[in-house]
């Protein structure tokens, strides 16, 4: 029995030693989880991480995030619009809208390449054929939009750009057979009437009004209506990044425009003119491209944090302020028809946003307002009686 007890105590001591060894060995087993700032891959990120221009907005509270995003959108896009109109105010530059787009695409490609080098995953995920289509649509959107400024007032161009819904709805009806509700149809009607009124006012007060500008900006709107769907589908299907999209679409578009200008002999006169005015052309074009590149970063951050409804509201306010500043900083004829037609367009934008967010925006009905009024009267009568 004593021997058994000794054996048991020996086994216990041995097992105790083994347990101690095991537990002591377990002390040194650790699993390190990377923090938000030490992410292993751009595709393994926290949903809450929103980084804009190297600044992590996730560290701030919601009001600070909103203030930073709105400030960025207004600051960069107001400077963008001012510089765009300033470039075209240079005497003799109006025929070179396509060359400005070429320079802008070159700068965007450089910015996209720099941003792509700062992230860890540099692979191209979206096929080259898709990028060729996106680049063609991007050239049409930005090239025609820039060229239209040679024929239109800047406020008229901005008003047209606010009305992208019209070609989107027309394409949805004829291509996909879509049906739209009363709010969408009302939005399109308000935008159409506002556009017609604004264009008629522009043709009345502007001595250099040309219908070619209206055709150019309308074609730019059609391309812009298509490009958004193609980009979104490509990025979701192939999990591509924003920097990749910018780099390849704008670099291929740069080749398209360069080839077109070379074939039409439009490159040499533009280079000659810009070499005589380097600061007013290349200098302003660099700042113009840089502010546009930064501005879209804040718009995307605003959409990610607060949703498309608030982002559309902010960008619409920015466009309205751009039109006001355009009349303040650049001498041009003015009529109150601009105000009423602009308000019609704003009403159309509101109706479009409302139709997409009917579950979030509850507008009171006439019956509800009447019922509430009757209840208030009953309450007042009862209180007076008491």
C-alpha cells in the first residue's frame, strides 16, 4: 500500500510537473491581431475605416466627420469650378477644350499612379477591355463638358450637369423597359422645364450663345449617365479599387485624346498657345486637376459614412453656390429667369432624391395635415372650456 501511495504520489507529481510545463508553455503562445492602423491588406479592412487624403476619419465623431467631408467638398469643388472658368476666360483659349482635357487626364493618371503606389495591393483586377470602354465614356463626359464651355456660360453648363436624371430615365425606358413612379416623372419634368427656361434666358442675354454648346453638354450628360453604371458594375464584379480605376481609365483616355488631337491637327496650335501662357494654362490646369481629384475623395467618403441622400444634398448645395460665385467673380449678363429656372431644377433634384428614399423621408399628406389641424382645434376648445 505504501508502495502504491508512493507510485501515486510519483504519478501525481509527474503529472503536476507536466501540467506546469504545459501551462508554462501556454504562457508563451500568443495570437496578435492587427489593429485598424496595421491592416495586412487593403481588402481586409474594418468597415468603419474611412481614410481621405491620408486622414483616418474613423477616429472622429459623426459631427466632426460631417464637418470635414462637407468642408472638403465645398472647398475643393468651388476652387475646381473657379479655376475651370478662369482658364476659359483667358483670351484665345476657348477652342482648346480638348487639350485641357488631355492635360487633365495626364495629371489624373499621375495622381492615380502615386496613390496606387501607397497601397499594398497593386494588382490590376478589372480587365483591360472594360477599361477601354470606361476610358471612352470618360473622354466623352469630361472632354465634351470642357469643350462646351467654349460656347456656353458656366452657370448654364452647371445647370445641365445637375440634370443627369433625364438621360438616365430615357435610357431606362427604351433600353431596359423600366417604369417610373409619379415622383420620378415629376422630377424629370421639372428638370426639363428648368433647363429649357435657363437655356432660353441664356440665349436672350448672352450675345455669344451658340446651340453647339447645348449639344455638346447634352452628349456629355448621356456619357455620364452610362459611365456610372459601368464603373459600379466593374468594381463590384472584380473588386477593383478607386486608385486602380482612376489610373487605368484616365491613362487609356489620355492615349485616346492624344491620338484624336494628332489626327485632327489640333495638338500643335494648342501647345503653341499654352507655351505662350504657361501659368494661365498649365499652372491653372494642375490646380484644377488636383482640386477635382481631392474633391471626389471627400464625396466618396460622404457617401460611405452618411449615405447617398445626404451626399446629393451637399453636392447640390455646392453646385448652387458655384453658380452664385460664377456671377460674382466673372462679369456676365444676369436675369431673374436664371433664378426661377434654377429653382425648378432644384425641385426636380429633390423629387428625384425623395423617390429613391420614400421610406426615409415621410412627407405629410393633405389628409394628415387636415386631421392634425382639427385635433389641435379640439384641444384648444377643450382647454378653454376647462
